[in-house]
């Protein structure tokens, strides 16, 4: 069976930003919370709504996590990332994305992207990579009541495409949060790739159907079988 809908994460899965998300998080914690966090700290909170991510980072380092502080962190993070993402050449598609999307479209699979970013950042990504004419839609975490690991974004994509059953849906991501999102939604394909922030040992702790080095093995799912 071929999926009727594929929901793929943006940064780290289909989009390569060369670590700009983590750097923006590190810079924001330094500038606003006067706290130096590690790359490992930043990677640990990838894939979840950024408000929750900063709440967790503040908690880990014993810093003030009051709403005003979190709001200031988010403002700094979003402004910095919007600037960096708007610079031509800073964003590229991951290897095999174009080939995968071409095969998905040929097989009639609807293509959605989703993200823990807000809608404005998602808009910038789609615009910079000229994806509007390729994908069927995209959803940011602030467009639903609950972001990852909750299934709301996947369920919204299913609703938009009138897909009733999650066993017809594929979820692909590079974080633990992605995998719990797909699991919570009941996706038949719940796939992790090792092109992003988290390692196999980390992803192994979450429910998955496959953990892949990159997107290349997914091409075979959508290739037409030879007669």
C-alpha cells in the first residue's frame, strides 16, 4: 500500500539549515537569559514548539521561566532566525527530497510539511525554497491547539485532505518529538531519519517503524513496481 498522505518535518528532515536553529537558540539563551547552553542542550529540544523548548532549557539551567522571560527569548529567537533564513543560500533541500516529492506526486500521495516553528518562519522556508508549487500544504505549530508531540498538526493535514484513517498516513521526522507525534496520530509509517539533530540512540527511545540514515530508502516505497 502507498500512503495517501505524507507529513514530513521541515528543518533537519527535508530542509538543511546547517544548524542555524540550534545557533539561534544558543544565542537567545546567552543574550536574554545570560546562560551558555551547549549544542547538545539545543539538540535535545529540537522538534517541539519553541515556547516549550525555551521553558525546558530555562528549567534545565535553573533560570527564570516566567512568561515574560519566555516571550523575550521567543522574540529574540524568531527575529534572528527570520533574518538568517531570509539570506539566500542559507537554506537548501536535503538530499533526495526532490526525487522523493516527484515520486510521491506521481503516485498521488499528498505532501505536507510541518514544523515546531511559528507560521511566519514556515512561510519564509517555503518561500525561500520555492516549495509552494510542489507541496500540497504546510502547518506550523502555532496553527493548532497543541504542537508536537501531540498529533494535532497531522490531524489538521488529514482533515484538509479528507483522509479519515491514519493507517493511510506516513510521518517522517528527525526528532523524538516527531516520532511521538506520528505515533500519537496512529500513522502506519512512522519514520525517523538521521539527518537532523538527534542520534540513533536517542531516536531508539521513541516509537518508530523505521530509522533511516537519510530519505533515499523512501524512494523505493513510491517507485512503481515493474510488471
